[in-house]
């Protein structure tokens, strides 16, 4: 556990000792049995390690398992929490993936992960973790790793990670050296946890899907005015885009909202519950509403993206397709990777510019920035070896070499 009165440095030293003890045990075991790698997931829409799970299953000394938990915000959880856990568990079991609940739905309690005997635990997000399932606790019996569910587009988001998470990790797998240098510039402890491997989400582009749908994707972020992130343009673009889609039904629309958008529309006062419900239903009437985690197939079967979501600016880049990037008035500054990824997107700051790009780029197919955009893909560190294999090689190689005393 993270002790309140200890300094960050002292806590990190204690956690490093725990990691060393666990690593020594695993170095002795790796040739004798398959090591269990648990992926802690709270919602399917944030699942980002499909390729890593599959690569472990196919050819590695690791046995993967999905542990479905519940987000914890310091208060008692209700029936809806159990229903969400059940839905998320159904998502993975429906895919035939090894999975189990790490949340007791009957008693509304988080389970100690030790009962699943993990050797490694992979996190998808740093927030809403119950203390018993957080890195300071897990580090006593497993190597805790972090593969972010998204490719963050801002520095602000990662700088606000809880210290108990960021400084409690054994390894934090990063997209690129550019991103690693940015982390190192402000982290005060645990810089040795940072390892560059590329992001396994982008492994999806190694198997090209036939574009038989030609989707025009609208992917709005949830950070409305007043949010710390300040990315959303929904106040001026959200209703307009639904009206535009209604008047351009010849296009194949796909609505891909951030998982938190609907709740935020209501809590912020932007819409009532009835209005938010009608808005989502409006999109279902003109196209497809996509709220599950596996969206790279949709990306590859699309012709363009309209978004204010910072992570999609990088994640969509390998398609080579045009992006209309909607900019809020006081946008949170982008990190270096996001700035390069979005350098040759079409920037709209108001409805007039947005409509102009929709007519010219989407309807008429005029894309003068395409060739420059294709060169920007290099910032994503795709490489010849998939990121999932690079992560496996790093962990397996270190354990077999006995290099983590």
C-alpha cells in the first residue's frame, strides 16, 4: 500500500524492492511454467491490448487472462456498476477470451487480485483503481505494467496521473522516444519504468481490411467547457454535424462518441437526459453508432474522420485518410507526437470552416495534404516488428537473461 506519510522517493524505493523480489522468482520460473499475464479492464470501450493478448496466446511463455473490474471513485457502488461489469465480461467471453470478474457483483466489492495468481498485471488506465488493485498493492506479488488505452494527445492528461500509479509501475510501455523524453522531462521518480515499444493498438493496421463501408466517422470527445482537458467542440459542432448528416444521407455515417460523452452532456447541462437520448437516436437513424472498444476495423473501412479527440489524431493517421480536426477556443496544448500527427489535417475553428471542409474534403474528395500526411506516419514508431511482440520480447528476454535482480 501507498503510505500517506512517506515521501514519494521512499515509497518508490519500497516498491522497487518488491519488484526485484517478484522478478527474481519469475526468472527462476520462466522455463518451468507459463507465467500468467492478467489484463485489468473496467470497460470494453477502453480495451487496447487485443494484439498483445493474441500474441501471448499464440507464441509466448505467458498465459493471458482478462480480469474485469469496476471503476472506483471512493464511494459505494450501485447495481449499475454490477451491470457494467457483466456487460464487459460478456464482451470478452463472447470473443472466446479467457476472462473472469475481479469484482464481486453480488456483494459489490473489489476482489484481491492475488486470488487469480497473476505474475504480471497490465493496466489500461491510471484512474478509478481500488487500492487493493493498484500498483502499490499489486507490486508485492506481480510485475505491474501499463499500456495506455489511448495514445494521449496532450501533456496535461499524463502529468495528472496519480502518483500512486505512475511511480508504482514496474514498466510503462511507450509509443516512441519522443514521448519518452517528454515523460522524463517532468517525472521526478521511476524513470527506469519507461520503455519504448510502440503501441499494440496500432498492430491492427498490419492486417489491412477491405474498405467496403466507406464510413465518414464523427468522433466527439467528452471534455466540454469547464473540463481540465478542454478538447471538446460539441457546443458548436455537435448539433450541426447531426443536421449535416441528415442532409447528406448519401454518405455512410458512423458516430463514434467517447465513452463518457453521453453522461457529460447531461452532467454539464449541455443537454437533458431526454435530449442526449434523442441525439444518440438521431445518429442511429442516419448511420451507425459505434460504442465498443474495437474500432480499428471501422477506421480501416472509412474515408474520413471528423474529431476533436486528441488520441484519434495519432491513431487514425496510418489510414492515410483526411481528418477534419475541430479546435476549441482554448484547447489544451498538444504533445509533440500529436502535433506531428495532426500537422496536415484540416483545422476547423467554427461552423463556417467546418462546413467548408465537409463540402470540399468529404463530399468533393479534395485532399491536397495527403502526401505530406503520409510522411507524418513515421512519428508513430510502427517498425517491422509488431509492438505486441516487442513488449513480449522485452519481458521474456529480461527474465530469461536474469537481468532484473
